């Protein structure tokens, strides 16, 4: 029996029918698609996790600025405040880690696009932080990453994961859903609770514009990764507390696709609207490229 699922409802129903955890179906689909062994699929994800960990560590140490000079060094600053902040230590640590990975990306370092380079910090940051809180084994983290991958696959199949197609709701919004679902799984939440976490996380980022300054994946992207990591943690905690989304997750994904379709091109990674056309952003674009970013 080939493993196929187009929606999260289908994934969860198949998992129940086959008496398997949903992430196992994601692994099986990958094995069937690529005609490789389970060990090969697992090991590839394990390698991804190690790249993510290296990026978090590097970004937290670094004060390096990006080539444009727009970003760099903020992860270290946020991390230094983790014990004095308004938020608890875990939330600020996750925010710092998400910014760290995003700063590594902005400085042309090695990251895992998860689901995209612009949103690369969110999933690793929440998983590393939650795993430390819970003392999770690496295998549990890798399994949670497969759950995140399955959520991303469903969004990609039914909507989009690129800012150019659907605005930042498609990039950071999808990453938030992937991160929330992965966290719920790590905490032992049942498949319907995973779906609630994804729905709550994605629903509350619907409509988010993609308006990067100078067309670079730096402003607002880098700090947004930090904010969205905390957002995903809140969504996971809400779901685990029994909070439900009135709109089911697959309908939220459908709404995201519809909003992306209605969104003007100026707010879809063209740097022709929003923050990108503010006087400060235009001046930055002239300094970096010698011209306006939207000319
Ligand atoms: S603002 Fe645009 S470029 Fe930046 S992370 Fe969001 S979708 Fe990606």
C-alpha cells in the first residue's frame, strides 16, 4: 500500500488505521518516493538536525554583520537577557536561537531551509529548547522533525511555502505550524492535538506580508524568526491545554492559500510595498545597491 496523503486529516486518519504514529507515515512516504531504506531517510534527517544545531551554536556566538550591514549580533544580545526578560527563560532562549540561525543564513552560512531559508530558525529553535527542557533523546527530536516535514508537505501541496507566492504567512506561518506540531508531538500529544497546534499557529499569522528591505532576507525576516518561535510555543501550549481552533487545520491551510492569492504582488517578496518602501528602507537599498529596491 503506497503512502499518500494530501491533507492533515488524511495523514491522521491513515496513521490511526495503520496503528502508526503520523511521523512514521511521513518516513514511509519518503522511503517510497526516493526508493531508499528507512535507515537512509532517518540518517538524512539526523544530519539535517546536526546542521541546525551547528547553525544555532554559531549564531549565538557570532557578532558578524551580514554583507549588507542590516543584521547580525542580535541573537547574542537576546540570549544575554534570557534570565531577566519578561518572558520565561525558555521563550527567550528559543527566540535567540531562531534569530541565531536566521543571522547565519543572512551571513551566507549553512542552514537547513525549514521550510525556507527565510524561516529557517523557527523549527530548530523550538525543538532544541523543548528538548533541553524535557531531556529528550535525539531520536525523539528527529521524529518530531519528520512530523514537522509532514505538516510542511501538506501546506506545500495545498497552499504554498514561498513568500513570493503567498507572503510571509506562507514562510514564517508555515514554519510556525510545523514547529507547533513538532512540539506537540515531542510532548506526547495525540494526533488531533498536533492538528490543533498547527491550526492555532498558522491561523494567527494569516495575512502576514512579505516586504523585505532591499529585497534581502534580513529585515524583517531575522527578528521575525525570533518572534514566531515564541508564537509556535504558545500555540503548542494552547493545544496541549485543550484549546481548539474553531476552524480545522486543513481549512486554515486553504484560507492561507486564498489570502495569498488575494495579496497584492507588492507584498509578495517584490520589495515594492510595506516596510520595503519606507524612507529608511529606500535609503538602505540605495546604500547597498546604489538604487531603490523597487526600481
Ligand atoms: S518577509 Fe519575506 S523574505 Fe522575509 S522571511 Fe518572510 S517571506 Fe521570507
